[in-house]
């Protein structure tokens, strides 16, 4: 079964889609930017807004969300789309 995230009522528990490990929400620092994303404590998988947008769509004109709330919504959309693909593959 594919690991999923429970993003309800402030109790964010995300599971890595690669290994099933716990993903923690972190603030990352780039040379010019600060951004939010998830980091798997087991395998090191990182999901940030750019990675999530590319995995959801190949549209080059999508705007990357920068605030924490919109990044959380993007992760929820990504996890839901992957669980639907997994359910379709089982049928």
C-alpha cells in the first residue's frame, strides 16, 4: 500500500512515497531564497514547491507558491494524485 499523508486539523503527518518514512516540514535556505518543503528522515527524499509542481504538471507557466499554506495545499494535491494513480493500477 502506498504511504499517504494525514493533513487534517493541524496534525500534519506525511509519509515518504519512496520509502514510507516520516517526512518533516522544514525551512530550506538557498543562495537567494528561503523556501519550505518536506524532507524524509529515512531516505533523504526532498519535496519542495518546484519538485511538486514538476511532478504534477509539465506546464512551464505555473507560478511557484512561496507561502507555507499554499505549499501545504500543493503537497496535499500531489499526495492525492499519486494515491489515485496507485488505486487505478490495482484495478
